[in-house]
């Protein structure tokens, strides 16, 4: 992970900035992965399947995509931490990581209605 100078100080509320940045980066990655229509459809299918998940073959039967395209979308969801894959012999089982989704949504709404202080920058 690339480091920068401002990641090392503690902000006025006592939370380490590095933790905020890590959560920001992970949440951005998750929402970016879900920002593609096909990946969002695959993820919603896995959410409907619940904790049992679905095999890659089962997912493929729901979508009219070439296997390489589906593999690309699944790889993106796995890298984003939204989907967990488990090999069972020749079968690859995919499950939605509900904890990751909850963490991303919590990060997005954590400061709901807490107010905003506007910072004005002089243009001079």
C-alpha cells in the first residue's frame, strides 16, 4: 500500500486517518465493482442465493455472457471483496460476502445527519 505523510497523524476526533483511508479505498473499490450492470446483476443473484451460494456454472445459466466475460466480472467482484470463491473439487462455489456489503454501506452512511462545516478557500 502506498503511504503518504498525512496518513500518520490522528485527527481531532481521535480516529487514525490511516483507518479512514483504508475504509474509503475499500468502499470505493466495492462500489466501483457494483457500478457495472452485469456485475450488479451477478451480485444480486448471489445475494438471493444466500449463504449457500452458487457454482460458476449455475451463475452462467442465468446470464447470456461468454464464460470469459463472466469470469472477468466474478474476478472483479472477488478483488473488491464482495464475493468469496471456494473450490470444491472441480466446482467453484461463489458466495456474496454479506459482511463486506454491510461494512461498505455502514461507511457510506456512518455520518448521516451529523452536519457539515463548510470550508471556504480564498481564490487569491
